[in-house]
């Protein structure tokens, strides 16, 4: 690792954060592919009566939201596993909680990572903001 002026290593957390961000993007790409498949499947039934179309549209929006939420939870868990593997946390439950706080950008500060891995927190938040944007776009595309 290359130490910074303050003595905290920067290169390794950046590399780990970049790799984890890439994994986060892959999870979201898989969610988008799944949603596109579901939408294409449901478009085959466009000839349905209006009464059934409304029900189908509601189901499509709900399915999209649930798939996006599932993707976000998988991404939070991915970051939590990285935190545990890096040694920033000893338990998965605390790591998952901390990851969820970072991911949603709540920033409580009640659970703090070790000094050498603190750079992962803003990297997770930046990745999450991008993924929330993709999720929003997915929902609007379905609507």
C-alpha cells in the first residue's frame, strides 16, 4: 500500500472500492436485464382489455420496484462482505448495518470503520447514488 501524508493507506482501499463498485454495477445490470425481459414478455399481451391492462401495469411497476429493491439489498450485502473480508468489521450483522447506512447516505456515524478502510464508506455512497439513479430510470421506463 502507498501511505498518504497522514499515514493512512489510500491505494488499497481505492482498488477494493473500485472492484466492489464494479460488482455493484454488474448486479444492477443483471436487474435491468431481468426487468427488460419481464417487460418484453408482458408486451405480448397488449391486446388485453383495458381492465386487465391496468392490473398488468400495476403489477409491472410493483415488480420493477421489488427487483430494484432486491438488487440494492444484494449490493449492500456485497459491500458488507467486503468490509468483513478487509477486517474493517468482525461480524456480518454490524458490517451489513454500516453498509446500509452508507448505501442510503444516512451517515449516522454510530458505527465507524477502522481508519485504514474509512475511504470505502464514501466510495460505497457514490456507487449507491448512481445505482439509485438507474433504479429510478428503470421505474420511469416501465411507467
